[in-house]
């Protein structure tokens, strides 16, 4: 079986945040949310990062049920 990828997207005004990751990349993905929320040049807020983190957890839970 080939590698499986997860996709997570956030549309915020004119900006698009799209994340494609595999199961082994979850920890770096969460760190990416943190660093992007901390970047004053991006509109991604800490609230957005929290919502995205929750969505990752929901994707994990859905995968476990399968």
C-alpha cells in the first residue's frame, strides 16, 4: 500500500493555509502551527493554531475508528 496523506486547510480572508502531512509528520506539523502563529508577518493567530491542532486530533480519532 502507498503512503497516505492527510490534508488540512484554513481559509482566512485572502490567505490560504493548506497543510499536507502523513502520520509521521504530526509533531512537526503542530510545531509549524506554533511558529506560524508566532510570526507577525502572517495572519495566522494562536486561536487559528488551536483550531488546527484540534482538527488534527479529530483526524487522528477518525483514523483510529476505521
